[in-house]
């Protein structure tokens, strides 16, 4: 493909060379550059690609796109106003602008992105559409599952995925859109037919620094969307709703909104509620418990109604939808009298939601197992320590994904917020789960929070296999 074609719809200055040269591939990682590629020098959270321009040239790059002044080099040099945005548009051009051949639906918020994305996928598939999904658990092209490293991939990988979806005749792509991806312009230039704002609570302040920055990053999605679907019970959702000028719908439990739920009845395997939309009411059964999942369902119902999906189809899909690691009841064939629930909750709000939900149907004691991840927002650790012990009868504070930090130092931060004496520190996560199971009695429920769908644990020097379903199964076999 000609470099000129790749650079279509981008404002740039040709500093040196011929823009009509042939380009083999686009790269932003100098280590992946091969002969005939164009290298985009982008600034990341920790790395600046401009430092690796000579390395890219040594590996065979015939052109460089940058946004800083660079020393004299013997290749084509293009200076863009913003090389990150240029990478996003160029990646789309390179793959034939595939996102324009599907209907794009975005979901953003601190919590609920994954569950909402799975709900929308289930509803649209129930209707008969072929659906792609990009998110935290995995990427899907229809039924084909593809491993993912981050919630929202870099723009180059994103458009490559879109191309695969289009080639597979996907009708809709449902995306979890992270605040990082919005801040770093990974989804720049994509037009979404619908986007959902689930909520905004404390997370990622290590990256965004302030809550206002975090909120403004989320808000970017709705400037790219034709229709915005907003949770106005959330303080920042209401703020977003008032600032959005395009077509919008509101959903809520406690405020008057376009779509509402009432008469909510909760049980350990789901909930029932009455959906109120326009002048009509409908009974809805949801396969996942929790008020917060009623919120998730309302946003998804609004999106799918906007897309012309009948309420009968929506109802049928929501009865069956399952989301790995989101209030997931672990299969227990041993009749031990207690239940174990896995949940991805790794924020204060997420932990509070899952524990308050489970408390509603716990007959005995509520036992929690949780920790906090390393190399992430440290300010949330004592808050989670306090929430977990206040809402549980007993807690086991343990390691999560410590990454480069000392697990015991992370645990110390968690314990700083604890006001009660109803916890035990067990650094080894497997041992903590084992102790929780050994302490459980008939009627109790154990909530293991923080990892959910993950089947690994990230340590200082390696990543190990760690699937909590397998760990629980092994411990239960040992117990019998």
C-alpha cells in the first residue's frame, strides 16, 4: 500500500522524502519493524517511541511518522500533529476502514463493562446477528475466542481485529472502552452507533492522577457516539448526561429516567424486576444477581431496543446470559452446605457491590477472600480493607497480582483501613482460599474477589497459572 493512502485524512507535514513509496506494514514497536515498514513513534505511559526511531530504521523502516523534531535520518519523515491519532487513522486506512462496515457499540465505566458487553452480545445473538466482542476477558469473533492482553488493544491491533470481524461477516462489534484507551486515543476516529456509561468510582488514579481527568477521559467516548445511554443514578453519569449534546437516553432505579426498573426481587442465582419503558411494563428475569447487574441490564436493554430488537428476544437472552468471573457461582458437587462465588471486584465500589449483593441471600456467615493488585492505585487499598471487613463476617486478606511489589507491603496498605478485628492475613492466595473453605459451615457463602475470570497470577519475576476454579476443586477433593 502507498504511504500516501495510509496517511489519508491526517494533517501532516512531509519533512523529507517521497510519500508515494510502497509500505509493507505499520508498526509502533521498533522491535517488530521489518524491511519496508513504516514506524509510528508514539508516546506511551512509560515509553516514548521517538527514542527508538534509529532502532526502527536499523530494522528496515523506510518511513517514520512522528510529532517531535528528530535528528537527520535517511528515510521518509512525516511530522503529524499527534502521532497517536495519526496511528489510529492510518491503522484504519491500512485495514480498509473495517469499523465502518459494522455497527459499533461501546461500553465505558469503572464497573460493569464486561457484564454489559456480554449481555449485549447475548441479546444480539439471540436476535440472529453475528457479534464480535472486544474486552477484558477475551476478544470474540462470533464464537471464536481470542486471547487479550488489555481491555482495549492499541489502535493497530484494534483495526486488525475489526478486519477479521468484517471478513467473518460480523454485524455488530461490542467493545469495552477503557479510560486508558480513550486517554491514549486508541479508539480515535471510530464512530459508535451507541455507547453506554455504567458508572464512575475510584480506580486508575495512578494513571489519571485526578478524578476529573478520569471522568473527562470517559466523556470522550460519547463525543464519538451517535446515541448515548447513561446511568443518571450515578453522580458522574448525571454530569455526563447534562453535558452530552447528541441523542441520549437515561436509565436509573432511583431517578425518573427513560428506562427504569422496579419491584426487584433478588436470589443467589439471579433476579427478577419490572422494566418500565415509555408507557409499557415488562417482567424481566436476569441470570446474574445484584442491583448493579440490574443497572447493567437496563443500559443493555436500552441499546438493544434502540437497535430494533424486540422485548421478547431481550427477555429470552437475559434469562440465559452468563459472564465468567462476574458473581460466578462455583459448581459444587460435594454438598458441603455452603456456596462459593468468584467475582472480578478489584475496586472499592466493585467489592462493596458484590458483598452487599451476596449479603442479601446469605443465611449463615459471609466470608470474603481478597487483596489488591501491585503497581496500581495505592489509595484504594485501605478503602478496600475497610469495606471488605465491614461487610463480611470474616475476611482473609491475601495476595492478588502483586506484580513488582512485595505482597506483604500491599497487604499492609490494605490493613491500614481496617477498623474491626475480623480478619486474618494469609499471603499465599491458595492457602487463603483453603482456610476460607475449611472455616465455612452450612449456610455460609464465601466470596473470592479480585481475579474472577483470570487463570493466572502475576508475580515479580513471572506469571504463573492460577485458576481459582481449579484451586477450589482441588481443595474440596482434599477436604473430603
